[in-house]
């Protein structure tokens, strides 16, 4: 598994490369609650992976996920 510093460095490099190539663009209409059908996703697969890897290293995030898991597991066991 990569260290947080490596992940942050990769994220920074990707942000810089996407900004320099013009991939990132501003959203013209922010008043709409629904995204346009042809709008590019906010995170591509690689950036999503990097974001999730950084989140999984945060104990607060793990605590939230675990609490939700326990809640669902208890609800399922009570149904039986």
C-alpha cells in the first residue's frame, strides 16, 4: 500500500497535468440541482481511487463506515 505522502504527490501531479492540458473546466450553470447529461464526472476513476485510499487511512472515516456496518448488521439480525 502506498503511503499518504505518495498519494498526495500523485494527486498533485494529476491535478497539475489536468490543469495544464485543459481537462478541468468551470461549470457554467451552478444553479441546476441535476448534472447535465454530457457533463464530465468530477472524479475520474484514478482520482476516485486516490481519494478513497486517502480516506481509508483516516480513522474517523473508518469509524463512520464501521458504525454504519454495525447498524445494518444489527437491523438484519433483528429481521430474522
